């Protein structure tokens, strides 16, 4: 009976439990969703827990997705991630909850990557750093990673190459140029290996870019910009110009199985506007052709590329057809555009990642196929990257990274050189008359029967360019290998040791196939075939012992001590360069082989450089923190440089090879010290003082024994060296010292209203001393140059980054930000015997750029003692300072030109004409300030981003303006050419009154006599008269075309071509959409995003003359702001698709 009752009771209890369970089940649900950051990027490993529970929770996967079962419909979920604010959301029966987490400056786990790859808490850093979103860099898909940073970082100045070649270099400086005679670009640190963008001079020809173009932005995990000396002091002799630290992506520990990510980007570049504004009223002709620019006596048009000819009226005229066929004399506004094409780019990325409890890996492959806007300008790149980590046991772990790329560029852009057959910018702006039908000309410049270039067609320069573009091949193939191996040992919970080895191999081969211009690509003996190549290597070994979280007692206060001791050895292995070309042309046209050389093969000049170098450095870092509010860091590094070692077996030298680089930085989070108002979210002051430097080239302190010029006669394979002789060009200096840069920095990080308004401010001042300069050597040395130490260059400036979030709701967020940069470079001193230094010499009658003691770093001047580019001589009545003529240019009568009917020319008098040889400062290189504005919107799964960047002030010298105006193609050259454009009346050789007299503003020099309009054989004295007054006296007016040809172009006073370099551009706009999780699941994906990006959409402000494209600059040297042939305005549109499984 008792048993029966027991079973009855148990049955009743079971029934009650079942009912209770059913009731409970009815109140729980499964919640899914995605956790992302403010850039709509998934957060891997974010924690999702039920509020109040210690056991019910999960973490997000690699795509930011989570699933949490058994959640009460009335519960609340807590979302957290390192460096982010915890967010609580009530479930309220929702089965899908997507969350965007906000950054939290109060969270101690927020870290940044600093020098030598050391990670630090962001709040503890006592100097300025900027993290750039890798998703932004990846989405805009640029070949050169420098371009992706434009406008995004305060203190960083970038000039892109615009619509030039797909491999063209860009200029980048951080906090101003600091070295007179060295590269001012920052170092790029890729997983510990250092690369520096080489300088391409303004007058250099084809630009093939650097090793940076072989990097794949999709492999970047993080990008951090280190600006000041305190940030880069641990790079020692390499840290003076700042650093951009890139860490590659790896796999994730704890991830089960494999993950796959595929992205595809399709991109087109559209040429939408000419490099500079053209006129489309007057056609080919010159004012001194004997007919004052009109048709010739037989009614034909003058065959010239100069556009000072007749008004284009649609009549049938013999213009440019080889057979003399008459064609309508009409403008062709877009004839320049026929020389370009729309650029197309396709980039495919595939990555596989995986991991377990003890290991992880990521393997990626990328292929880029880019066709530039220059016809036959191509770039193809294959890249493979691998990164693997594994824990060997509880103590040891190992990490391996390999990044290999093979790229091939074809027919690179010649944007810098004065190249009659290669510079497309010159062809489209200088040498294309406004009446030319370029498409028609392109189809007929070559004989269709025997392929010879037509010699009876006009415009030889253009014919040469078209032949070179259409037929010849210039190809550069590159191999790039970046590798690293790291071994770590967890000796104790507080002590870690690591040893890292990096190796960088970079090699290129250049191939040339050139056809002849005669019949069947001959004649015999024309054409060329050749190869050239170079290989180089560098290495880096870094050993590090790191002790963390050591609590020490000082008095009655507890401090936390972290310390690092590191040793580093790095150097270059040297370069091997070789070259081999045919001589005298090819025996059989079109057969490209050395055996087809008409003459004996050109000897190869091979330099097997023994100029290797080695640097050994020891570093120590001590970090001391107190109560999570005061952080003090002391660092010291000593470098021993082989390049500054004077051999001990020779007479005793100074041996300045040992250099010490100390730094101190302090961070005070004062919102932890004081109780601040609720609206004051976070506040930090920072201060630092540091010293870094730069070394020099190998054999600067010796006579170069071991550096040989090896001349060789080679066979078809590689050849053999026949003899070797020492090569000495620069005299050594046994007392040479490294360049030393000392810097101070003060800054603040202030955040308000729950971090909806954030301000970061920095003031810095740097002085770079002991500049290593080359000066003329004494004749007895046998060398042309001597290395010395001299100078003190100062840069000081202000950086401000401002960000606000005007609107933030559950589904919608709007942010707006701005970066402001102001830098002032100054030459404090040079040398007791050197008071000025030339940064760029005169080119083709243009200006020079100088550094003067006590002046700005980068002063644009007229040349000294040269009749071309000289300063205008201006009228100055010393007796009457109120004379209205004061300050006007002084002019003279040059002469009369053209037969059978001549026209007068009046021109400017320069200082040189007056025997004044002093340079005259006419401009400056440095901007007044840089400014960028960005904004972003996100609504649920949509995101929008826009960026405007620009500069105010500084100057730019344009050869494009200089020559195109002198050749009559520019819109501004219409001034004075007719009554509508301000032309003055004059009587032409036909006796007709025309209105093409140029209204020259100037005062005639003393003793000048000018011809009378009534009788050109007679003259009158016009001394001291303004040009207007002289016309009233009856002198013969000058046709506008004669003004431009006689005063502009080659020999033009440099100040007339100087331009204010002020502009603001709509740099970037992106639109993205991420599929919701439930839709992704239906297609078997974890993440799916599609994005549209547009870059370089247009200039909102452009103060350059005739609307010249500011991106026309020909050099990535920030101290050479000139162009040689402009580049057109181009917009780039990209469609990007990313999917993860």
C-alpha cells in the first residue's frame, strides 16, 4: 500500500514537472544575430550572455554571428567585446537581435600596435598614433597603399598621382619634410619587415612604383600610423620620418573547421575632364607665319601643333590628311581624350582560415588585372599569403608568415620626363592643335600597306608617340617575397621571450621590344631588344624578453611595472644589377633576340655591389603605471651602424657608429584622478620627448674598397665578368655622423557626452641636426663630391582630429569628423660655409627650389644668373612712391617677325637683362594647412561614407600651363585674341581692322624705340610710357599670339607659371549593404556584403590656373612641386562583393 502511494506521488510529481517544463518551454526562445563595429565589420569573439546568468552565454564566430538557445523572452542580453562598451538589450520576444558596439576609451583592453610590434593599452600611450580601419583600405582597392590613407590621418600629407599610370608613385610625409638630401617618406613596417617608398624625381621618366604595389590590402589586419619621434624611437636610425605599421591577418584560435572568404572587386576609371581647360575657337597656325596666323597664300592651313591660327569656321581646308584631302575646319574639343581609354580593374581574393585550441592559420590568394587610362598600360599581380600560429606545448609557440607576389607592369606612364615620344601629358596638352581629329589621325599616321610611319604627315612628335604606344613593349616583371618566423616562449606568467627573423627579397627584370618606323617595321638596322634587371635582399632579426604586470611597492603606493629588453640585427645583402641591349638595331625587324643584333652586343654593365650594410641595436623599455591613470614610459635604444664605421686598420678615425636614441612619454588619464561632470566622458593629457635619427649609405666613411664597377661582355645567357675596377664618385668622410632628430610633443584626448564628441589635439616640435649633405670636393681628392654634416631643420605644427555623433539611435547612426594639419618647416642653420642649399635645380627655364638659412624649408625662387625663368624687372620711381607705374613689369621691343608680312613683338625685361643676378623668392612649397572632412551614416544594414580633403596655400609650378599657353591651346590664351576677349584694335596686313591686339600691362624701358603703326619702318621713343600710352602715341600693336609665343613657353619668367596650390576634392564616397543573417543562412553563407565605392569624384575648389588638375604633379618628392604634362581628371567606380562561409 505504501509502495502504491509512493508511485502515485511520484507520478503526480512527474506530471507537475512536465507541465512546468512545458510552461517554461513556452516562455523561452532561440535568439540569433550579428555583432558588428561602427564600420559594419563583424566582431569575432564578442561575448553574448543573458544578464544575471553565469552559465548561459556564447561568443560570436569569425563572421560576428551568434546563436543562443533557451533564452527567456523577458530576459535581457549583454553584448561585450574588448575595447567596446557593454550594451544591454531587452529580448522582448525578439528572435533576431543585431548589435553595433561602440568603442570605449575607458576599457583597459583597447590596444594599439607600436614600434617593434609591441602592443599597448591605448590609454597608456603618451604620443600620437592613429589607427586606420582596414575595411576602408580594402574597400577602395588601390594598387599603392599610400593612396588609401589620403585625408584620413592628421599630420600626414599625401599627393597622389591622379590619372597617371597604374603603378605611379605617390608622395607621403608625416609632420613635414625633415631631411635636405634624403628620402622624407616614412618607413612601412609589414609584420616586422621594413620597406621605404623610393623617391621619383620630377624629371624622371617612366614610374614603375615600388615594392609596396605588390602588397594585397585584403591581407591587412591592422594599420597604425606612428607620427612622432617618441612613437618611432625604437626604430632607431630608421625612425626619423615616422612609420606605418601593418600587421597581416591570421587565423583565429578556437575556431572549429574551415572558414572561407571570397571577395571580388570590379572597377572602372572614367576620364571625365581634360587635364587643363582648352580653347575651341582657333585652330592651327602661328602669328609669325607671314600671314599673321591666317591661312597661307594657297588657302591651306599651316601644318603646326600651335593653335594661334584662324577661327575655326567649318570650311573645307587642307589640314592634316597625308594625302592633302580637305576636311572641315572645326574644333575637336575632346581630341585629347582619344589618346586615353577607360581604365578597368578586376581584383579577386580568396582566403581560407581555420584554427583549433592550439593552432590557427590563414591562407590567401589574390589576383589583380588592371588596365590603366593610358593605352597599353597594364598591371597584373598574383599574390599568395600565409600566416600560421601553433602552440608547440605549454611553453613554446611558433608563428610563420610568408607573402609572395609576382607582378608584371607594361608600358608604364612617363609623367616626369621631357620625352618627345613618351610623355602622354605633353602630347595631349602641348602638341595637339584644337582642330585635329585625333581619331582620324590615329588611323592614318601609318601606311596600311607596309606599316611605315608616314613621313609626309605633320606633327612628327605625335607620330613618334603613337608609334611607340601602339607597337613597342616596355615590360617590368617583379618578384617580391616577405617572410617571417617567430618563436615565443612563455617562461612564466609574467615573463615571455621571443625571437623573430624576417627576410625580404625584391627583384625586377625589364624587357624592351622596339620596332623600326620604316617599311615593314624596318629598315634593317632599326629596332631594339634589351633586358635589364636587379635583385636585392634585406634581413631583420629581433630578440625580445618581455616582463609584464609586475606589481611593486614604492612607499605606500602600488605601481605596475612592465619591461622589455630587445636586441635587433638588420641590414641589406646588396644589389646585383645587369643590363644587356642590342647595338645598331636589329638585322631582321621584329625578331627580338640578342643574336639578331646588327652590331656587336652592347657590353653589360653589372654592379655586384659589395655595399652591404649592417646595424645592431639594443633596446630597453620600462613602463610604469599607477592606479590606471598615470603611465610613464622610458625607452632607450643604441644602434651600432656599419655605414659609420671607419676601418680600424687605417689611421684612427672618429668612429661615430654608436648612436643612442632615448625617449620619455607620459600619459595622464585625468578623468580617473578627478570626478568629472557626467558629460565629460574621458580625458587624457600626453607628453613626450625623444631622439631618433638616420644613417647614411655604405662606404661613406671609407674610399669604397669593395665597391666595383664590373664591365662585362656577355653571352646570350648571363655572361661572364672580364674586369673590375674601383668606383669612386663621392669622397669619404671618416668623421661622418648620423642625422639626429630631437622632438617634443604635447597632446590631449578629450571625449564628451558619452563619447559623442571627441577631440584629439597634438602640438609638436622637431629639430633634425647633422644633415648629411654632398658638397663639391676639392680637386686633389679625385672625387666630385664630399659628404659633410651640417644643418638644423625645424618642423613645428598642430594636428587636430575632431569627431562628432549628432544622431545615434538603435538603428541609425550619423558621425562627422575632420582632420586639420598645420606644419611649418624652417632652416635654423646650415653650415658656417654653406648658407643655402638647392633642393631642385632649374629645369627648362623654370624656377629653382632652395633651402635658406633662417628661411622656410622649400622656397621657390627664380634661377641665379640665368636668362630663362628670371624674375621680372619692375618699374620703380624712387622719387615718387605714389607713381601708378610703380610695380608694373618693365617691357621692351623685341623685334618684328614673319615673312612676307612681319608683326611686332614686345616682351618683358628681366633682372638678368639688367645685370641683377640675385635669386628672387616667388613662392613656397609648404601648404598653409591641410583639412579633411568625413561623414558616415549607418541605418540597419546600410552604411554610407564620404570624404573631402584638401589643402590651402603653397605654390605649384606648371610646365603644362607654361607651354600650353605659349602654344595657344589653353582657354586663358583667348585673352586678347578677339574683341569678346579684350583684344585691342589693329590693322592687319590686308588693311582690315581686327581685334587681336594684346593689352600688355607694362612700362617701356629707358631707350626703347617701337615701330609706328602708320609706317613700321619708322620708330618713336617710348621710354617710360605704359603700353597703353605708347599705343596712343601710335606704335604698332602686338598680336595676342605673338605675346604668348614671345613671353611664355621656354624662357618665360618663372613667376608667370607659378600657381596657388589650393584645392578641395570630393575624394571618396562608399555605399554598402550587408545581408541580414537569416538571408545569409538561406544561401549557406555567414556574411554577405555588397559595396559601391567612388573615388576622386571632382574638385569643389581648384585655384590652379585654367583648372589644371592638381594631381598632375610629376614627382613623389614633396620638395619638387612641378608638373611636366598634365594628367586628365578621372573618377573611379568600384563594385565590391564579399562573402564568407
